[in-house]
């Protein structure tokens, strides 16, 4: 009788330990899932911030490029105007020289 009682207590102890171990495993798994969710959320926030920063940088670079193109275009326009005037004067001067001869 004592042997059966002892074996019954041992069986109950083993089952209880197994139940606690499974419960702990489930809690650990849930904690791991939550940590993964938080990590993914943080990574998403970083990506969103990075995209916003990148868009800002692209906009700033675009404006700077636009200003540089504008300055270059104006300088090219001035140079073409000067060259055209100089060419016109040279042709006019040649024509006057030919007329005077």
C-alpha cells in the first residue's frame, strides 16, 4: 500500500512538473513573439524615418541642382549674347571696310 501511495505521489509530482514546464514554455514563447513584434515595429519606424530623411535630402539636393542649373544657364546665355554681339560687330566692321575700299 505504501508503495502504491509513493508511486502515486511521484506520478503526480512528475505530471505537475511537466505542466509547469509547458506553461513556462508557452509564456516564454509569448514573450519571444512580443519581443519580435516590438523589434519589427522599431525597424519599421527606422525605415519610415529613413525614407522621410532620404526624401528631404533628395528635395534639398534637387533644389541645389536647380539653382546650379539656373546659374549655369544664365552664364551660358550671357556668354552667347556677348559672342553674338562680337560676331555681329566683326561682320559689320568687315562690311564697312569692304564698302570703304
